[in-house]
């Protein structure tokens, strides 16, 4: 039996550093895979932007990675997944995966009282993408959605360990505390960097669902299905990051979150900026 191996990288795109939470899980579950990542930190956050602009920016990141020969694209941004996934999926000849479906499946599996909460950017919450999928799968679910527009800025400014972050999270999540949710979807890949604070505010009885981490399981399955996994005899993998913003700040956050000593970060320009 001949085992095929495909050493082309998997591409990850996000509005900023949030997609690093997905990459962190990918490094655990898929250690043999090569990774290319684009974080559009210069134009982050995407949440308040019009859908047409988010689609344009998402295409710019996508094309940048497609030109570099990726074998699969992971849209590691909930806002971009909500408005651009289907368009990009239909246009590309490679597998394209978003973060919303895996997150909803995990929440449905986890909840015991059929009360599910969703926190996300303004764009994600306004799209009703999570709520629509949840209700289609389990109509009797009660879904409580809350936009948390300040969370992304806290993470992107590398303040997610600060007292400011604790105050913002506590104030923002107050409306959810009166709900009876037992499961909360972190509907933005930035939010897992605030997970300890969010868990403390919501209480240990509420299970947090990391939609990005759930996505990596689907990536693994599709790599096998399409027979495009990379299985080197010797470990010769690479992980390269591109950012439209400060490469220094991106590197600081990436090293902290991924616990890697050496990270390759390169500043790039997109969209003729």
C-alpha cells in the first residue's frame, strides 16, 4: 500500500491575532502539517465593518495564500465565516472550512438544558449565523446572543491579562448572567485568549465552547478524506505568519499564546495599501 503525502501548507486567515487560537490547536492535533497564517491586524476589527468590505478583505487574504500554494483554507474568523465562507468555498478548488458549524455541533452535544449562549463581534451576532444553524438542527433550543465589541481590541492590544480586560469582560457579560445557559459559544477566535476571565464571570457551571478549536477536528477529518495529509518520515514542518500590522506586537502575542521560542513573522501589505 502506497501512502500519499502532501507537503503543501494549510492556510489560516483572520482579522488579526484571534486565529492563533485555531493554530494553537492545529499544532497539537496536526504536528506534521505546514502552516501559513495571515492576520489582517491593520484593518481589525472586522465586526463593525459592512459585509461587502469584510468579503473584500477576506478575498485579499485568501488570494495571498492561494498564490503561495496552500492545499486547504481555514477561515479562522467568525465574522468572515458568517459573510464570506460560501462565496469563497464555491470559488476555490481546495477545501475551505469556517469556524461556525463545528462550534454549533459542539454546543448541541454539550448542552443539557437546551439553553445556549453565543458571544461574538457585532458582525457575527447581526448575521444570526450561529442562531440560524442551532435552530435548524435543534428547534427547541433557547439561544441567547450577545455582541462583545470591546473584546477584540483588548486582545489585539495585548491587554488580555490585564485588570482592564477583567473589568470590560465583567461589564459586557452582565446581561447573560440572568439567563439559564449552561453552554456558551465563544463565537470569535479572539475570545479564547480571554477564556479564564470569561469562565470566572460566567461561573464553572457554564461550559465554554471554543469554536476555533472544534474546527481543527474537522480539518483533520478532511485532510484524511481528501488524502492530502502531510506525513513526513522526518519532521520538517514550518509555520510562517504574515501580518498587515505591527510584526513586533504580533510576534509578542503569538509567542505568548503559542508558547514557541522562535516564530517567523513578516509584515505584508494587502489591497494596494
